[in-house]
C-alpha cells in the first residue's frame, strides 16, 4: 500500500491539535436533540407502510432508477411527485434533485452567468457556497441578515458597473447553524426595487413554518415574488432528495445545464414514492406540526426562566443554538449531556467561526416538555 501523502497527514494532525478532528459518531440510544427529523417522519411506520403499499398498488417493483433521468431513470413517479410538489408550494414547476447539496450546487454553478453577480448572506450553507465557487459569476457576501449592508453593496455595484445583467440575492429561510430567519419581506422589497432575482433555501423551514409546513416564504405569501426556492427533504420530510421551485423555463434550463442533475443516476422509485407520501402527510399531520410549534415556544420559555437566554442565538425555529466558545469546552459540555442520556451535538470551528462554537439543540414533535426542561436544567448546571 502506498504511503499517505505527508501534506494530508499534517492537515489531519492540525485538526486533531485544535480539537476539531471530525469522526463518524457511534449510534447511541439517546433522547434526540440532534437530528433534523423535526416531525418524526423518518420514524413513521405509517409513511413507511403507505409508501410500500403505493408501490405495490401501482405495480412498481424496481429497486433502482437504472440511469440518469435524461437516459433511463425518469420513471413515472417523477412527474407525478413533481406536479404534487409544485401544487403544494404554489409554484409553476418543481424539479427533483438527489439531495439538497446537489440542488444548490446545480443551481448556483449553472444559472448565474459570467456577467452576473451573486450577493449571498455570509452564513449561507456550504452547499450554496460550493455552487457559487463553481459559477462563472462574481460573488460578494453581505452581513448576516442585514438588508442595509445588502443595499449598500447593490448601490455600489450598480453605480460603478452598469454592464451588470442580473443580480442574484441568496439567503436561507432558517439558517442551519443559528436557527434564525431573515427579514424576507425586506429582501423581497430590495430585490424588486433593484430588479434582482431572490433565491431562498428553505431546507430547515419545510414542515416547520406554514399551516401545512409549506415553508417560510409561503407562510408570508411571498411565493410569487421569489425567483427560486430550494426545498430539501432530509429534514422535515424525514426522507431524501430536494426540489427547486420556480418557473417552467427555469426547470427547462436546469434540465439542460445543471451538471449535478444531468450526470447522476436518478433516485429509485421507492425514494420518490417516499417523498410523495411524506408530502401528502404534511397536509394531514397538523397535530405533529402544532406540537413542534408548542415545543419551540416551551423551549424558549424554559431557557428564559433558567437564565440561559443570553447564551442562545435568537430563534423561533426548531434549531436552537447556545454559544459556548472554544472547541474543548463545548465538546466537554456536549459529552456531559450525552452521558446523561441527551443527544446534543457540539458544533466546532472551523464549521463555525472560531469563538462561535456552540451546542445545537434540534427540537422535534416527539420531544416531551419533561425532556426539554431536564436538558436545559443540565445545561444550566454545566455552564454556570
């Protein structure tokens, strides 16, 4: 076996020295405050059984897609599911990708052109940033959730570069490492004022915001004023895949130019059927969504009563983050919580900036008030 390159070994050693070396976790039977399964759909026997029954009723007994969607993998479940998703989200069209990462990389690497500019929130997800890196367009970040800084950059660009063709404004409706939300109404106003295209990643809003979990954009009735939305299914839907919502012309463009769509094997019929059934359950699982909203409210009340509010990033979403600077310290507290039976994960630098290390609490419809109270009491005893 060849020797591992010295430069790569040194990078691993540097990670280990800074207490930031990533390792695959061992599954433990702990109370879940770590997963993105906000509504418990990934554990739903009903969704599992209904998906199986749907496949049998439609005589679909195939294990794989057999190829890319442009070759042999565009089985009949794709258009059925995409039509359902588009109607559910009040969009002209939906195009399913294999993952949220694939959707973001595919969109941002192909849609913005060389003469365009992308303006993205500085805390946008790595998949968005990777797609932007692959794009031919220029890009600039604006201060997190700061419309004034965004407008300042727009004015500077449009004043000194009249040759710009299109500006893209990019944000998330719920930021994965903070749990906070942007002022979408203000971003829509700016996008319309300066003729920009607004793109919103709704990965952590699907199943959480809106009467039927449609996401934050629809809950604010802004769906007709946004250029594109990225809906990811690995969180609130508890399955896998993603869809880009937009015009029929955008869908056609992505089919023709998004490399992460073109050059990959499609999802299996079982995966697409699971997406369809999970979406159908969003229309009926009102109790789970209401329980989740109640748990978010209860968590915020408890952290206030325990004096923990100053530690936490302001959030009304299912993601609640307590800032505890230092990789060693935050890992130590996470380990103590896990020893007490609570699966709470530490988010370390360089995933977040140095000094912004945190404990990330993910709330679910299946967490009880007693579990929420106990984990916050333990946190209080460990940090004070």
